[in-house]
C-alpha cells in the first residue's frame, strides 16, 4: 500500500500549480476507513487515548517510530490542534519528537498515524520540514488544519502558507486562509487579491479576510488594481450569502464604504461575464434584503444599488453577457432568475434583430 505522503506527492507532480482533484481522494487507506472513526462524546477528552499511546512510546528510549505505524487506527485522532497530543509531544525529548513526526508523515500508510506525525511536527519549528508539511498538507481536508499551524510556527511560514493556499480548495482552503488571516501583516497583498476563489465555503472566512486586511482602506486607496477590485467582489458576494457560516454584511461596519467603492471601480472596469455575475448577485442581495441586513442606512443601500444597476444596464455589459450566456449551461439555467428580479435588459430585452 502506498504511503499517504507518496500519494500526495504523486498527485501534486501531475499538476503542480493546482489543487488536487477531489482533495486527493480516494486515499490509499480508503478501504480501512469506510466505517466511521471513533469519536469521543466528551470533547474535553478528545485525543486522550492518542496522547497516552505517545507517552508510552516516548517512555521507551529505544522504541522506533515504526512501532507507531498502526498504533492509532482504533482510537480517535483529531485533525485539529489538540491539547492532550500537544502536551504529550512537549513532555518528550524534542529531537525524538521531531524524528518521530517526520517518520510518521513520510512513511505512514494509515492516515491516523500520518495525522499524529503532523501533530508532532506542529509543536516544532525547524524550517527544513516545510516541504514535508506542505506536501502532506495538499490532502487538505484531512491534513490542512495541522499543516497550517505547523507552517505558521516556522520562519518563512507566511510564504509557505501562501504556497499551500494556492494549491488547496474546499475545507482545506478554509483552514489555510484562516491561519493566514491570523497573521495578515505578512500576507496582506495576497489575501486582498486571492483568498476567495468563489467557492461556497469562502463564506466561512470572507469576513475575516475583509477585517484582517483592512479592506475598506485598500479599496479606497489610490493604488487599486483589477485583481483587488475583482477579489473585493468575491468577498462581498460571499458575505452576502454566508448567514450561519461567517460574518455577514450586516455585522461588517465598513460595509457601505466597501460596497460603494467597489461599485465605483466596477463602472471603470472592462465588462466580463464573471464581473457581471458577481455584481448582479451583490445587487440582488441589496435590493432583496432590508438596509440593516446590508449593513447600510436606507439611503446608502438605495444609492449603492442604483450604482450597481447602472453598470449592469449599460449596453457594453449587456452585450458581453449576452454573447457568453449560452456557453455555460449551469449559468444560463439559474442566472436569468436573478436577472428577472433585477429587470436586467441583458435578459429581459432581446437583442436587436431578434424581435
């Protein structure tokens, strides 16, 4: 059976600049993990059994790391930082913990042992382990939380986290971007332009990105580029549709500043389908919800909505979206409903010659 590390490395080499398809699943140990993993009912006790196994192992000075290869399969192994497992690592010899973590990450054929190995490395700070951590972190739905913490602790961790963030999606991206937001001063430019990739799960961190990067200052500055404007649209779209997930526009104090600034910049951009769709979804939210839900006064909400609609109704923008409407079947199925609510002429009025 292939190790988890070799599996991640092989998939990464096939497409080194993109997230792994399906987050790397199926894993080599998939058959062993079809049943649900054991879960401790009392969250305070989560990780205690795994920590006890580590304590017993480190109490034996000559026990090789390979003794732990199958040791954790039948106990709960949390994928996030765990105080019991961390304490067990800190009780043991630092060099031995490091060597054990490396061996488990690189050689484990069972994900449970690989996770424990990564948890051990997440208590350390040696820079030479960065490539090892990044590679296993590509299997990000499972290894993302601990990989993000392990990278953050190391000198150069901001750059290493950005590298990983550009190659993960779904929940893995949530874990990595949230870690970057905790230390936004080292990654502000990247977070302002690349954090949100349009996935629904962006709603968990879009508000954190806006807050940590001081988006209201960036989008109203004199140095605003298309990447910043386009990403701001993705942030606003995510915050408009993330109730129950993360910070909404209602609870984001600079909402009217950022919305108005984005609408103003949008009017000066070249029309594209993605810009049209993002702007229409934001406008749909503004016109459908109460001003309070938009984080605005009634006057602010109405004025900003009019700015968006003026762009969406402009002939150049209408022509662009009409020309590309039929290229995406999913888009042409759901988006006209939004357009109908907004009475957008790109959909309600036929082009010249079609009457």
